[in-house]
């Protein structure tokens, strides 16, 4: 809105009259908008020095509706400085500092109406009534804190007892641990000693086993050579000890992709860059490529998907290919352990194992039994040490937690409280985690694990932060802040989700009823 010049001038004069020369009604004269505590800084007999100390101005410049000080301190009673503050005395209620911009803006901000002295707005003085209500509320809070503080003292006592108990447990566990470590070490050296004897006694058996293994490997190698040569001779139709392309073209077994032809690609696969292979090359190079195909055909080799496809195609091709295969392969009748059905294999293995357990002579068996028992005892001793260490860690973690200045929150550790709304059941397990479970089923969703106290510096223990919950869809991890208030009962009062995946819990407990805390004090004002 645009004011005409004379209106502006009139307004300024009006403000000066009302702001500078009209002192508030109080014992101590002071310019408008100034609190009792700051009154000495505004002395009409001296120049005024801005609070930031930058400049001094004649006292007549104070509240002249022109902003001289950078910090706005020369205009406590007008809206001239953007960064200034107006002090409402609010006799009968609480004094209040409001931003200068709200002075004479047509809105009653102070309950005594003192901020609207020149706007034409009539503000009723509601301070008495508001003050009465505020005092009653403060009284109620004070009584709540008083009653709660007894319960709080009990919690403090229990909390300290719990911590002392944990400290004792820790001491005991440290002792148990050193004993358990000693036992473990003894069991370990006994185990090593008996294992050395066992090894010594088993040496002869192991050597025999090794020899047996080598013998078997050699036999298998020879069998493989024999088998490969049998196949070589079968495909070497003219018996000139050389397998040529012509010869493999007519043997369907070389038709790797089962398309009815042994084509150039398949020849290259088996022969490499040569036109033919001799016996040695067949045994060392061709046979290892051919054998798996024969095994697949016999169902002894689990084909991969590609091979499965080949097999299916093969079935679709009908019996013709199978007949041709049989004509040349003829290995169906051969006695090979690879031909054994699966369960017969298992039986053999079991028999072998059974034999293994009974192969030692009496003395060796005794040493094996002793070593086995020593291993068991050592494993048990190791487990005991690990269990004690885990308990130590758990107690240490608890002892490291900040349970409040007087341990008032210690007994709540691990205790859980639930809250239900229309959709979810929320659970707070104090100093542990927060969860959410939909009433329509589904898994529990982690809304955060115990992180830290997050209240403001002067009231650190008023907020708990639980962080690193389950990641939000396309977003950060869920987290929860628990706002703690004094209450005679420990319970979850409400749960909301002010921002997506950020949860806010209201939690009351006597642990928060600290009478020495500012919010517990019955407010007292110097200007009531
Ligand atoms: C679930 C709940 C809600 C949350 C959404 C986010 O439905 O955990 O609280 O807002 O996931 O996708």
C-alpha cells in the first residue's frame, strides 16, 4: 500500500511521541520495548551505545523510527530495524520478546497488547487470564515432577545397582575367561600331543592308502587308455592306425550337435587343424573330448541346458541316430563303474566308509579314539571361551551405554513397549531397537537401532535417536526419534511419521522427572 508523504510524516511524529517519550508504566522508567534487565543500558542522560558496541548515538535517536544500530538495539519499540526485538512486559503472565516486525502490524502478539500501541488495533489485555492458566499448568507440572521424582529416585537406585552388578559380573567373567583360556590351552596341548601319536600310528595306514590311491589312479588311467583304444579301433574302419575325416564322418558319435551330419566344425573340434589323428593323439586329445559325449548319452553325465536341448532334439530325431550310435559305440555292455546306477554307487561308498572305520589295529584305534576325544574336549573348551567372551562383550557394551547422568535410564535397557494405531503395531525396545508391524501381516520392519541421545545441549536426555533401520523404498534408512517426557507411568504415548520413514515417538517415564530440570520449575517472573 502506498502512503502519502504527509501521512508518513504524521506517522513518524506519532511514533516518536509514543515510543521515545512514552515510558512504560513500571517502577523503572525505560523506553518502549525494553526489558527490565536491559533498562540500565538506555539512560536518557547519556548517549546510547548500540549493543554491538559499533556506534554511539544521541539518546534522542532511540525509538525515533529510524534504524541506526546494525544490531537493531536503538529501536526496541518500533519496527524500524529488521533484526530488532520488542519486549512485552506482559504483567500477570510471562514476558515475551517478539521480532520488531510484529510491532504495530495489526496483530496482537503481546498479551498486554503493548505491541500494537499505534496501529489502531485494540488489543485486550489477556495476561491475567493466561497467567492464571499458565501458573495452574506450571503447578500441575511441578506436582507431576515432584511425584515422579520419587519414582525416579527408585529408578536411579536400581540403575546404579544394575550397573554395579554388571561391573561385578564383568569381573567374574574376566576371571572365568582366564580359567577357561587356561583349560583351552591345556586341552590344546593334550590334543596336539595325542594327534602327534595318532599321526605317527596312522602314517603306515596313510602310506598304504596313498599307494592304493596311486594304484587305483594308474588302473583308471590304463582303463581309460584301453577304453579309448577300443573306441579308436572301432572308428578306424580300415585298421591303418590312423583315424581320418572320412572315418569319423560316418560315426554318428562325432556328430556333437546331433544334426545328422559330422560337419567341418565338429571335425575341427575333434581333430584341431589336422586331417587325421594317430592313436596317441586320439588317446591324449580326442578321447577327452569324446568321452563326455558318450557319458551324456549313457546318462552318466549331467548335461547342461545346452546339452539337454541336444538330447531332446536327439529324441525327436527318432531311433535312427540311436541305432547308428549303437552300431559303432557298443560300449553299453562294457563293465565300467561309471555304468553303475546312482544308488549302487552310494552303497559302495557306504561300504568303503564302514571298512575305513574298522581298518586299524587295536593300538592304532585306541590312539585314534584318544585323539578324537581330545579334539572334542578342545572344541568344547574353545566354545566355552567364546561364550564367555560374548558375555563380556555384551556387558561391556551395556556399561558403555549412557544411561543418563544418574543412571536413571539403566533399568529400561532391553524393556519393550508397544503402541498400536489403525495400521501398525509399533514396538520400542529401549536402548535396542524400534520396529513396526503391519496389522495386515508381513514381516516386522526395523525403524532404527539404538544410536545416541539427541536432545538439545541443555536437555540432552530428552530425545533418543534410533537410526539405520530398514531402507525406505527409494530412500534413506528408516529412523526414529523418541521424545521423552516426565510421567508417573513408563509408556509409549504416541507414534507418528511426520516425514516418510522418519518416525516420532512420545514416551513418558518417571526417569525424566528431574526436579532440577528447567521445565520442572514453577516459572517465576521478575515482572509479574
Ligand atoms: C511401509 C511403512 C510406512 C512407510 C512406507 C514407505 O509401508 O514402513 O511407515 O512410510 O513403508 O514406503
